[in-house]
């Protein structure tokens, strides 16, 4: 009987945690931050329709990067499928190529821009990827 009660409590805690992550991610998508530390990336789906997303602007080794830090990541899949993107740093959109950082490059960018434990917890520990944005 105690085991069943423990499993019910654990299930309830897990459900509350998942709800917290979903609520946080939903609010972030709705109240997207803006400012000098962000940029707008425009990706394109298979039909060619444009989709804008506000993301954090990162710099490493004098190159421009964006991080994929959250579970909602349609823009990430679109950039992987079609790396020709548009980026607006505040002075109007320009053409860029999004190249997935891998190996030592990804490790360097991650070390330059670490995430705190609270952020990782509140976002549900999603895998983290980086795109290097090369001007075209």
C-alpha cells in the first residue's frame, strides 16, 4: 500500500513539473524577449513559408551564434532542412547561412555561454545545439 501511495505522489510531482515546464515554455514563446542581446531569425518551412523567432544573440571567437535551448524548436528543424535564413540584428534583415556547430566548436560556444542549473531545470533539460550564422 505504501508503494502505491509513493508512486501516486511521484506521479503527481512529475505531472506538476511537466506542467511547469510547459507553462514556462509557452509564456516564453508568447512574451518573447527583445533588445540588444537578441536577434530575429527567419526560417522557411518545406512550402517556403517564412517563420520568425526571437532568439538570444551569442558571440564566440568573433563569430555570431544562436542557441537552441528550448523544447519548442520548429525553427531549428526548419534551419536544419533549409540553412538559408534571414537574420535581423536591429538594422533590417540580411541573408545568412545557419551551420550547426559540432564537436570542439560546439563545446567552445557552450563553455563561452553556459546555462545555469535553474534555467536547465525550468526548461525541462532539453538538449542544447548551436548554429553559427555566416553572412551571405
